[in-house]
């Protein structure tokens, strides 16, 4: 199975991605054959700081679980209000 095929299963999930020129925590918005769309989360403010488009062949590492990811999910979830549905 190719990495992009697996990432398709994790769209709209929070994760850590390391690519050729950077590494960030964020939310995977879209995973396609030629690029992925990734919303970066500023871990200090828990706000989305920017959206990056990363060419799929440049992705080196993806972390979907772990303590850091769980903390980010918990903090962003605590910021949600019932009106955000």
C-alpha cells in the first residue's frame, strides 16, 4: 500500500508530518496523488496558522498517534463550543 492511499483514510485527522523542508503538527485536509493539503496548528495558541500544500513524494514521516497528538486533539476539542457543530 502506498503512503498516499493510507493517508486518504486519515483525512480530517490531526497528525505530525515531516517533509523535505519542514515538520509540523496539524490537520490533514486532503490527500491526493500529487499533493496533500495540510492545515498547520500553532501548538502554543492551538489556532490554525497556515495551510501548506506538500508534494506527496516529499513526505518523509507521518505520526498519527502518540501523546503529542492526543494533547493537541484534547486542547482543540476543549476550544469547541456547541455552536461549532
